């Protein structure tokens, strides 16, 4: 590894361990990401914050679960030393807009779901060139490759290999006996709420952000990318 400092977000103990190993370390928080070329992000919140960093640092995720390849905490010192000899995976960072208004930044998934039990709504999934489907369901999930190992897979969606421009769109408890799901380009993708019979809540990377009114569209625009360092200690994203 070069002599430049490495940023650390999410765990002071990891920063101390790297410092004890002789690395120059700059610590930060999820709201104040260090402006370093290399960043150790411990946990999902730190990885998500790293995706919003304007300088697109090379990120080594630590203990971040499935989806994005991460290393265990006990391997972090060797993993940082191996960054320069590793390879890089790219994951899209998305601007999520509701009714045309910027709402949140997504790295893993976006879910629209009825806020009341035993209520359904109707959704239209569209791309720039066509209407993909219209269906009644409890909700609908959109997952990037990073998020496709999570909730979307539990409701029947595929697990995607890392790619910069594809996602899975999966109805949640659809009102049909033969439901489909789709792998679509992220460019100009939108999901529109078509019925006002129930309140539809929007969740971005697991956090509730707002409600979506009937007739409003949830739109996705790629605004950046997360560059993930993959080294020998990185765990498989499929297990």
C-alpha cells in the first residue's frame, strides 16, 4: 500500500488497530467522511455514507453483511495492506426522487409498501421506452446488485452480480397466482402509485423516508458509484 493516509469510519477500535500497525489514519463519521483516497467503512451505515462521498474513494467494507463484499474485523489490518494488489467492484449510487423532488440516496434498495396491514395498492413499473407492468400488490421493491441479496431476494427476486446499471424489481405479495419480477436498466426507471385506497410508505436502504401519493412516481437516477476494494479476505457476496 502507498504511504497515503487511510480514512476510517464506523469503528474507533478499527482505526486504533490500523494505527498500531503503522498506517497513517484519519477518522471520520457517517456525516463527515474523511477526504482520503482510501476509506475503511465499518458496517452498513458507514458503507452507505461512503457511497455519498463526492471524491469516490476506494472503499474497503468491514463487517457490512452480504451484497457488497466485505472483510471481517479480524482481517482488517492485512486487508488494508493488500488494497493496492486487489481488484475493484463498482456499485451504483442512486438519487431517489418522489414526484420530481429529491428524497434520498440509495445504495441497496428502495421499497414502496402499504403502511396498513391487509391493504394493497396498484403500481406501474416503467422505463424510458415502455411500460413494463402494472399490478396490484402489498408493495414493490427495487434492488441494485448490492441490495439484491436482501429483502428483494426474500420476496422472490434474483440475486444479481455486480453491475453499474441493472436492478431487480419485485412485487411484494402480488394479487396474482403467477407473479413476475424483472431485471431492468436503472436509467430512467420509475415506479408509479396508481391507487389512493391505502397509504404507501417509501423505504430507502431500510429507512422510512416519506409517503407516496397516488399518481406520484418514484424515479431513480444514478449520481455516482461506490468503488469497493476486493482482496483475498473479502467474503463472497452470495453467502
